[in-house]
C-alpha cells in the first residue's frame, strides 16, 4: 500500500495524541490554520469539552480574516485572555501532527 502525505501526518498525529492529554487545570491547546482563517481551542479531554475557543470567524474579528502571523498573534492573545478569565495558567500544546 502506498503511503502518502496525509497518511503519514495522521500516523504522527495518533502517536502525539497518545501522549498529550488535557485536563481542566491544564487543557490541551490546538491551533488550526486554514487558507483564510485561524482557529484555536483549549480542550479538557477528561470531560470531553472545549473550555474556550477563538477564531477569525468570531464577530469581534469580522472583516479581519486572514491566516497570517499578525492574525495568529491576535488569536493567541484572545485565547490567552479567555484562559486567564477562567484562572487557567498553563496549557499542553497539541501540535497536531505537524
């Protein structure tokens, strides 16, 4: 069976997810870049819930959609503020196979 790029990334992703687990005190932070938007989530894997999320699709970010470094920094600051409001000081970064 031929191995393509997608299959290799999925294999790496599964290997990482075995080791990276988020809790309520230290959630898993995932970041996804599409061609136009940036999405970030802090996930509690024990409860199976997303604690906070930020993206360029949110109303306060409307009209500023672009997947570049400046936008990623804004989304990072936004999710950091939301995490601080919930008294969460640290996260586990899930690099998602990349």
